[in-house]
């Protein structure tokens, strides 16, 4: 399927080659960071100067950022964002005189202006929510720019970060990567490789509540050491024990995703793809975006700091998860909860929908001084029943003066402080008006 995107990839690559300087703007999650890493490698290899910035969201505040870091005629390249914000992109183009290209995998409603070049899988009938991430799209552009096959591991890492499966374009990239020795496939439990006691105690994916404690859980199984050192029999017993713990409340997606392909990345500074994804995602969410990008650029100097950030990030998610049952609120067609920590909103929402309350969409709201951030998550089963969180978020946020969008299964938004209850009412109204799932709730 990847060949369907090659035409657009070649157009973006040609536009890049026309410029001596490229201003890169990408998202601050694992998919956006790996996208920035891929294009940064490719630009360096083409001897094209660039300046990369990772952002939590795209809004008009970017105008001031670009005024200070671009000049008229420069190329502005968006990764993992931009497809749904044609009005803002037009404003940037007219006020700053920049040329613009977009590499994105989010679904959009309106076409971008014809002089803005775009690579988006939805343009050619490929589902960007499940079959290819932004990093995979950026990888196709990197291949059009030169011999960049070694960057496929970053594309796979970005897809893992967006909880995509290896189907469609993702499978094409993976097959090519395995053939070229860029990714090594293994089968087994899909948690980060490391000391089992530490990894299970920190795990939010899967989220496992150990009433008896991790030590007692492992002692009863007679298992210790690193995941990669376990015998096949010990790993199978560990998997069975974990499934028995999470089966009652978890989604079908979560159970299905617990075991399967694991990816080893010989070219990257962290070879275990799950650990690599978790580290760069945590660094991005904690505002250490330069550190996250440096790891994707294969700079090992920040590994210890980045690893410590991952540990603290996971602990924060776990602390929030421990209070979910007391704090969560329910409507007929969805649930919502107010989160304390602004950095973990997405990870928190993902764990709730997959491991605690999978039967209705979840909206996690984090109230900040100047804005309230929202993350919404669903499951494949909910999507099959008509839930489209991208559309729900976009409509509900706009009704209270905010913005929102994303994928049908995962979306985000930002609304004015003080409008949270009105937003909840708007979500209720949108579900009643637009979603058949509501009638089954």
C-alpha cells in the first residue's frame, strides 16, 4: 500500500530540495518526535539547513515563533499536524510569506489550498488512524530524498506510540525494515525489556493492579530477572498470570495487544522499541523535547536523564490511575474525569479506556490557568458502533470557543478555562445527534 503515497512523497521531497532552509514543526508525542527525527536525518544528509520545534498543539501562537525563526520564502514543514488547519496555514503563508508543506495522518474535512503541498494517507484512501502513522508518512518522504532505509525503525516506533497495528503501510515499512536488517522481529509479551520487577511496577501498558504487590506476584510464579532472559515456559506462565489479572475490566484491544510481535532496533540508541517509544514520549510530554529529538538523532549523551524522566512519568500516570474509580463521572454515552497532571492526559486516558472502563468513550480534562486540555479515547469496538471522537471533539470544542480533532479512536482538544461543564454538555448533545452508539448505551 505504501506505493499509493509515493506520488505525494515525491512532491514534498521536491519542494524540500528547492530550499536551502526548512523550518520543521512537529507534535510532541512519540509519533511526532520520531517524525521530526526522520526528517531531520534526511535533511542533514541532503545538506539542507533546518530548525526543528516540537509543540503540544498548533494554534495562532505559532506566528510569533515563526517570525523569530524564519524569513520570507523559507519552507515551513509540518509533521503530525496541520491537515485540519487550513485557515491558520493560510494566515501563516500570507503574513510571513512562507511556503508550506504538510506531512500528516489525521483525518481532515476540508482540502488544504492547492499551493500547500500535503502528504496525507486519507487522500488516497488509507486510514491514518490504524494503517500508518505520521512517522510512517515522513519515512516515505525521507526515502524520496535519498537512501534512508535505516530510518524505518523510527517509523515503527512512532506507529507503536500511536498504538497502531502492523497492517497496511505499517506492514510494508516493517517488511522492508526486516529485509534490510533495520528491525529484528521477536514474539512475546509486549512490555519494555528490563528487570521484570521494575517494569511491571511501572507498567501502564498494560496497567496491572497488584493487590499483593509485584514481589509477591513474581515470587508466586517463581520468575525473576529480565524479560529477554526468560525461558519460553516462564514467559508463557507470566503472560497467563497477567491476562488473568486484567481480563475482567480490560478491552478486547488490550488483551489482543498484550502478546505479539516485538521489535529490536539495531540502529537506534535504545534497541527495544517499546522502551524507546516510552522514553521519547515521556520526554516530549515533560517538555524535554530537545532531549527526545536528540535520542532520535542517535545521540546517547542524554540516555540516563531520559530514562529517569520515563520512570517519573510512568509513576505519575499510575498515581492518577489509582484514583479513577473515586473520581470518574458518567453520562449515558460517555465518561469523563478531571486529571491533576497536565503532562499525562493522553496516557491517562488511554489506560482508562483500555484497562478500566472500555465500554464507553472517556474524556480526560486537565484544567490549566489559561486553557483546559482534553484527551478523548475509544476502542475499536466503539468505533465499529459509530463513535468518531475526532468529529465529536471538533464540534463540542468549537461550541465553547475551543478547538479539537484527531482520529476517530483518539482525539484531543483545548477549550477556554471555565467552559468545562459546557463542553461536557456539548459532548452529550453531539453524541445524541450524531452517534448511533448513544442509543445502545
